[in-house]
C-alpha cells in the first residue's frame, strides 16, 4: 500500500501491464495526461480497453515484449489531445528472472516541445531577418525619393489632368511599397519589450480605435466583453495593442464591411500538475466567410498572404509579439461561419523578469 501511495503521488506518469496485456498499475498523473477518467475497476482490465483512445501507447507498451533492445527515451504525440510525452520502457521480472510484465514511465513534454519549436523558428527567422533588413534599408531610400520627386512633378504639371492622375498613382504605389518595407523592418527587428503592468481592457480599447484609422470597418458591429476585473499582466502595452489591432484589421478586411466582431476576455486557471498558473485569454470572433483549413494552417507564416496587395507579415508580427510575451495563439475557423483567434497570455512569467 505504501508503494502504491508513492507511485500515485509521482509527478511522472506510471503505467504497468501484466504479460497478457492487462492493466496492473496506473497513477493519477497518467490518468491526467491521457485524459481518462479514473475507475477503481481499471485494474485487471485489458490495456486496449482502458486506453481505447490511445492505440499508439498500447502498441508501444505491449510491443516491448518483442524488443531485444530497450530505447533510452522516445517521444510520442498523443493524437486525441496533441500532447507530447517522453517515455521509457522497462520489462518487469519476477524473482526467477522471468518476464511477468512491462512498465512505462513518462512525462508531459507539451510545454517543452512548444518552447523548442519557438526557438527553432527564431533561429530560422534570425537568418532571414538579417538579409531582409539589409534589403529593406536599401529599398526604402529610393522609394522615398520616388515619392518626393513625383510630388514635385505633380505641382509643376497642375494643368495636365492625365499627368496628375498618373503621378497620383505613382505616389500611392510608392506609399504602399514603403509601408510594406516598413512592415518587413518591423518584423525582422528584435522585439525589445517595455514591460509594465498592463490591463488587457486598455489594450483592446486602444486597438479598436487604431484599427478604425487603418482599415475600413463599414457596417461591422463590435461587441466588447472584457470585464474590468481582469488581473493586470506583465506586457508591453504598445506591442499588445498592435497585436489586437492587426487581428481586428484582418477581421474587417475579411468581412467586407458587413457583420459582427466580438472581443471577449476571461481569466483562466491552468492545472499543470504542480501548483497551476493563471492566464488571460482574449478571443476575437467574427462571423465572416471563414478560412479554409489549408490556409488556416499557414496564416501565421511570414510572407504568406491571400490578399492581392498584402505583405503576409501582419499575422506573423502578431505571432512574434505573442511569443515574446510567452503567450500562445490559437485559430479556429469554419468556412461559411466565421473565425475565432485566441490569444493566451500569462498573468506572470518570463516577460516579467
């Protein structure tokens, strides 16, 4: 009984089966990671029955009896939940050395995997960023010169309507190209956060006002459900406002002046198997046309865009800022029904240090 209490309180998942693949032991952490409701009748049941939603785990553990060499450590993504676990396998032998079962020791690596993936992305972007910054600086000066000279020429030919129209187009396109170059520079520059205690409500309100000056809202209605009692978070309010501004502008552009946008926020307590931690979730939902799945998988990639004159950097910048705040982004879209983007930010974290 003492042994079972030790195993039950471990922070790692423990799973053991008999030689005929029946469950001999499973602790609370294993139940939590697998998302299975504990039952006192699980002991002695076929492992495939208890973990019916995790056939990969069943195959890994039951297949250990056929292995000649035990892997030191293996990682596995659980398909129903997307969690990543790292596990080791071992054979259980009796006093005579006969194999009577097998065990699996594992831990939830989901958070570690997310951090490592962000580090890999940062490394790739750093190399691209250095090159893009050099190109952007070289292009920005000639663009400014074109805009200035076109403006001077426009004043000299004030009595020639055709020339006026052509020069106006030149100035407009030069301004657009300059804006894209500026976006590239904003994207490739390292983010230096000016962290302070920030209220999400102020950042959202500021974003709504700023988005109205940058994109046509038309008849789109906005509902804000951000309670004033949300905890302050350690964040750069200017950068956070830019996140929500970019998300609102994308919603406006997708909805073509008609529809409804809802901005909501709430405090969440996350059970991480230890003491838990608090987060603030901000969800921007629209009832626009939605995004096809193949596009939704790529919208946060740099330079990916479906717009004829888009830079493909608006949402990439959003992701970069959210990552810098140790936050998370999640997108859910149903074609024909709308899109919801969730921004999750820690109430306290690395950004606060």
